[in-house]
């Protein structure tokens, strides 16, 4: 499910593998994308989820104003791994 209007291109797995096999530049792009988005970005998010408090994660998300104001409160709570009630308490405490 997308949070905003999106355009999706659908390929079967076999068609995508064929494209990657035929176009070296596409294969390099896929490798770079996976390194950046699945290894470099995902790991810190998982570590933060386990090591930082929900309050600290909320503050970090709040600092990204461009993203923050596009999200609904229940989406923020879900991203932080807390309930909407817990989020409400954090927001009240921080007075944002």
C-alpha cells in the first residue's frame, strides 16, 4: 500500500532477470540500489528501533519536516512501533 499517489511498473521476475542479464548498466544500478537502500539505510533503522526510545525516534522523524507533515499520526505511530495513544503522550510531552 502506498501512502501517496504512485505509479507502479510491474515486471514478472523472469522478465526482470532477463533485462538485468541483457543490460549490464541495469544490473549495476540494481546492485547499487540494493546496497544503498537495503544495507546502508535499513540496518540503522532496525538498530534505532531496538536501541532508541520511541521519543528519540519521533524527534528524529520530526526533524525531517518534508516527510513528517505528509504522514498521518497513525502512520507515524506504526513507523515508530508504538500505539497512537503512546504517540499522543510523546507529542504532549514534547509540545510539538
